[in-house]
């Protein structure tokens, strides 16, 4: 079996045997919906404080070492 694409036989076993879906219910799902039901993360994970700090350090609002003065 090729590594390209989805493992349909494996997904069918999980969906129909594991989750108890009827064939029509299984085939009505999109791959994203099935992944969500199976507990896989759908989409991008939420932005954490650590990731925000990393991004702010990498792309600061102003050049490093340049402070703005208010007069």
C-alpha cells in the first residue's frame, strides 16, 4: 500500500467497529470530521504565551535597542 493518501481500510475499521458508525454515517463524514471524532487536533493549536513571547522576540514592534521618547 502506498504512503500517499488516507488508510481507508484502517479508518473504516476504527469508524465502524470502534465507533459503531453505520457505513452511511461513516461515508457521510469528511476526513476532518472523522479526525475530530477520533480526538486528533483539527486546525492550528491555540497560541500559547511562550509562543507569543517567541514571536514578539523574533519580530518586535520596533527595532531592537531603539526606544521611543515621549516629550
